[in-house]
């Protein structure tokens, strides 16, 4: 039987899991990671960043946290170490190509008309139904800017939610950073700096952080550590957002687990959902006032 090759784009947590399970299925994975190390978003984090979930809820099912990590919310360096130890334990590194950026993807060997007739998965567990003629051609660029093409049978995208792209708003001319005398950077730029450079950037400065999610809170903490109460950071939010403390209970329900799990998805009406989920979302909608 011919061995099937699977290309996996991204060497973060999802990419490592995809690599491990394709190996267990008898397939041959090739993981392409554009940066110089595995770990995804955990390779570029703010100095004070810690895991925002209790470590027991952020754990590989087949690889527990080491005893040396004792805190409930591990530091980002412990998280990255844990991810790398997972890859080492299951022998994944030999299938990972670092500093290899995917610059082109094409599916060849099947006509466009035939592809248009396929149903997604076709309900039989086979990619693109029972068709096996086509191949994926993956064009990658290495660190020395040379390119190489790979041909594989299947492709898995594990590029993360944002894939390294900053979500920066656009401003009309004369109403944005172009008329601001200070320095404007995105949270991703800040987190990519080394710790010393990041501290020097904000030390002694009046800083405004736009946003209310985790990166905004982390940077506000960095500013507080660097400048103290004498020069407080200003946190600007579009709408009021409340952060629930760990262990916050309502009628005996741990709200952290309620909103930090997939249960919260049941509270939201989504396009294309069936009548059961629609009714369930309507019945549970009163709980949304707690968020």
C-alpha cells in the first residue's frame, strides 16, 4: 500500500497535534513552520504573560504537565517549554521543517469541473469523496530564500487564528497615526520585542492601550510595572467589558467554566444551525447578561 504524505502548515499546538495523529494513522507528515522554533503564539509573548486558564484545563490528554511547573497559571516560558517537551517526547521534531515559509498552494491532477461536483468529505470519511487522483503542490521558501516544491496527498492548515497578521484599523488621512507626535505600534510588534527593549520603550512614557482583550490587559500590566502610579496607563475600550475572576460563582455555577468552555457557544445564534440549537440558544440567552 502506498504511504500517504500529509503537509501540515504551522508548528504551533494544532500543528503538533496534527503531526502526532497523522503519524499514528500510518501517514507521513511534513510540518512547515515559518519561524525558527515551534510553539506558535507562545514563541512571542509579553514578559509578564501567563496562561489565562488553569493549567489542568490546558493540558495534552496524553502528556501531563511536569511536576516542576507548580503554579496554577504557568508563566509563558513554562508553557513554551511544555509544548517543546511534548514534541520531543513523541518524536515530532524530525518531521518539522523550521524557517520554511509556505508561499504557494495548488491542487493539481483533477479538472475544475470535477472538483466543482464534489461534496465536502461526502459523508464517508474520505477527503473529497472517493477521489484520490489529485495531489497538493506546496511551494516553500527556505531561510536562504531558495524555494522548493513538495507534492502531498493531503493538506492541513494549522496557521492559527490570526497567522501573524496584525488587525490594524484604517484611519482617514489626517485623522490617524500620521498626525500623532508619539509612537504607535501594534500589540504584536510589542510582544515580538525582547523584554529589555519592550521595557525601555514604555518606561517614563504616557501610554494609551486601545482594546480590552488579553494582550491589552497584559501590556497595561507591563506599563504599571515600568512606571508605577506616578504615570498610569490609560486603557481605552470601545464598550464596557468585565473580566470574571477565577472562582466567581453564581447560583453554584463556576462562571469561569461557563464562559471559558464550549458551553458558551450554545448561547449564541449561529448561521445555518438547526432548530434544536436555535431553540437552545433562545432558552439560554438570559445567561448572556452575565458576560
